[in-house]
């Protein structure tokens, strides 16, 4: 994958250390990948290049849509989800805050009849009923009444998030930032081969009355198999998401005791606040890297007592773009977050 930290040169790869079970899913089953890194909508795996609609743009390594009828259109017959027996859809994204307040979708595959989605599959990070959701619905007149879906917490806070949905003909599951948030068995009629390859969108719903989604999609990938939990944790961490486990191996967004939280605001111009937690007295180092792996700032390198802390980062002398904030304590644990400087 290109958007993830695997693209940042060996320096960043050497810095990425994990205490948690994880497995690289590899690219053998990767069928489509839109990373936007080179400023295009190209799918360098499956060759299904996107079409920018309504003024949508690709900038700073992301598809950017403002919610005003902007989206990316894909040829559904070439994406061809209906030909798989199972699949995984992964999206690394950041919503714009206080905009996505109503119903919308940021990934849709299916048909639209009489203004309503039908025989379709979708992902949404937030909705009018205050949840994130992945769902499939086939062979019903009112699609949402026949949905089988999995829910999670809303991801409409302006922070970087990682969403994964796995779908087979037996069940659908949703993961947010490496955490499984829902799993549902499917009704007999809701099968993958019943999906209609008519529309495939990023940042747009299959329902004509829904708003288009406002935010930045840094990466969207489709695998033709179900990824397991360890593989999803790996992808979340490579995307800049901190994933932790407790003694029972239950996953949490922030590791208990230690953690690097997402900076706020994000995107920022020119300064932002970085938050971090220490479980005990530790030496902590916080550095900033650009996407080529060059260190651009060292913010902290000292011993701190246990507690919750914040530190300011000023990007006045840096160009717009994506940066990596890395925290390391006593040389044992490393956490990373992506930050977007937009001037």
C-alpha cells in the first residue's frame, strides 16, 4: 500500500515498533487500491481509475470533497464486487467537522431505483442516527428496511480514522481504528452476488436524497477475502492509528497507560496541540517527520512524571502536507499519528 507508512522510506519503517499482534495481509488478495498520493485518482492495482465529479479534487495525497455534490465516480462493472465470494473494504479518512450531520455514505456499490439505493452495499462514518455503519440490502422495495449491517461509533470529529468492513455471504463485520465494533449474520436474500454493478462512489450515497460526504479520503482498498483481526490491526497502525490491547486482548483506541492521541486541531494552520499519556515516570521523545522520512522537528526529549500532557507544534516554516508525529518512551514503545498542515 502506498498511502500508509510503508511508503515513507525505510527510516519510518524502522521506527514503527508494535507490542500488539499484527500480520501484514500483503497484496496477493488486493484487487483495488486508490491512494491519491500522486495527485491522481488512479487504481494502480485493478486499473479502475476514478472520475472527479462536482469539483472534487485530489490534493496533499487525499481525495477532498466538501459535501456540496462533490464525489468520485468509479465504473462499478469493473470494480465488480458482485463477483467475489467475500471481500474487505478499507478506508483511511478524516471527516470535516460540523458538516456531515445528516444521512450520507462515503462508499457505495449498487443500484439506485426511484431515488433509493437497492441491491447495494455501503459504508458511512456518521449518520443522522449518530452511528457509523456498514450494510448490505438486496431484493427489497425499500432498501433500508431490508438491511443487514454492523454499527460503530460516529467518526465525524475531524480526526484521522481507519474503517474496515468485512463481508461474506454469512455475516458482515465493522472495525473502527482496529476495533471490531459490530458483527451481524445476514438474511438469506442479502448475498454478494445479488449486488448490482450499476454505481460505485466515494463520498456519495446511493440514495438521491442523501448529502455527499465532506472530508478527506487518504486511501481506499478492496481485498477479495476476509481480513482477520491481526491483519486489520496491522493496517490501522500502518495508517497512523494507535491501537492497544489489555491483558484480555480486548482492543482499545488508546493503549491503557501510554498513548499518543490525535492532535487538535487537525487539519491545522499553522499550529496544533499534541496530546500524550504516560503511565509512569518515563523518558519521552516526540519528533515530527515529513512523508519522505525526514525529521523536521524534535518537540520533546526529557523525563516526565506519569500523567496526561500536551505540547504545541508550530508548522509556520513548513509547507502544506501530511506529517508524522512519533512518540517513543524509554525506547520500548512507539506510537505514531498523521497530521495535516493546510495553509
